[in-house]
C-alpha cells in the first residue's frame, strides 16, 4: 500500500494535500531549488524534508501527492529549444486533463482539469513558455509516463537522487507542437506577459 511507504509525519503532510489545487499551493510555497551544491534530482521524501524543489523535483512530489489521492503518478515532459525543459505531474478528472508543476516562471504551473486531450493541455503552456530573450521555446512533448514503473528504485522515498526518472524521460519519443517550418514565423513575447511570467522568480 502506497501510504505505508511514508512515515506518519509525511502522511500528515499528504493528508493536507486533499486536492490538486492544494498540491499546487504546497509546491508554490516551497523554495525554488537553485542547486547551489550541483545538480540534484531528489525524491519526494527528500523534498518534504528540505522544503525546496526545482521543476523535476516538484513534478515528482506532485505525482506522489496525486498518487496518495488515488490518481496514477503520471509525468509529462515538455521539450524546449534554447531553454530548459519542463516536467508536469498530470491528472485526469471526469475525463479531462489538468496538471501541477513547480516552475520559476509563473505561467508554467497549475492547470485546471478542463482539457480534453494531453495535446490541449500541452498547448495551454505554449504562450507562457519562453526564455529570457523573449523567444517562445516549447517544441515537443512526451507521452504520459506512469512512475509506477520506477517503484523498484523507490522513487518516492529514496535517500539518494533518482536520476533514472529524468534520464528515461529524455529517451522516449516526443511529439512536435509546431508544423514543420512554423518556428520561423513565431513572434516575441509581449512585454506584459514576459513581466508577469517573471513575477516572484528566484534568481
């Protein structure tokens, strides 16, 4: 049973995360992990203890919290050009898709479960996915990956980095979001949207 993998104190935290929206608020309250000691990919247990996370670590915690609510622990990888990739923990309610996420950009976080397909969900991030040069950078997305396949490495409770998960996300096929040749016609991000995305950004 999933709940039994966590300590009583950890289970108490998860009990307070009784909906995807509450999971997102918890992720938003964590300090953004700038990895001062070098790259990390810490498990949900380590994130709960340290109260800090970056995108990948937040997605892992989000997937674990969704699993505690009865959802499958699904991750979706977004690939970008001239920018960092982004990972979402996705869920389905009444047949429609939503997401929770940790990001240093305000527009790349929560999505209500109102999207009929995974592609619709992904495209809701397109205008908000940009780099500091104001280029729109989202290009591809993966299929949903069920993290139950990594239960053997104890991805939720490991006391060491769980690099196996992001390494796997990098190996699977990704679907383009743009038609061939469309990239050259993309405009730059509007200044107001750019400023809004940077609100509260950890530097």
